C-alpha cells in the first residue's frame, strides 16, 4: 500500500468516526448541554 493510499484510508476512517461521534452526540445530547460519549459500552460526560 502506498503512502497516498494509506493517507486516503486514514482520512476515510477519521471522517467515518467523526460522523459516528456526531450521530452519538445528537442522540445523547442532554438538556444540561453535557455531551455523552459512548465508548466500549460506557458513558462519559464531558
């Protein structure tokens, strides 16, 4: 795999994960403006 291919795959992974995080954030956005992030089945409030 070339550097360009590797970079493209990394970029796609980052964008995919960002989209997933935004979806999770939208679902779990609380009334107190705390963001719940689900990681390994655990909730973390920021």
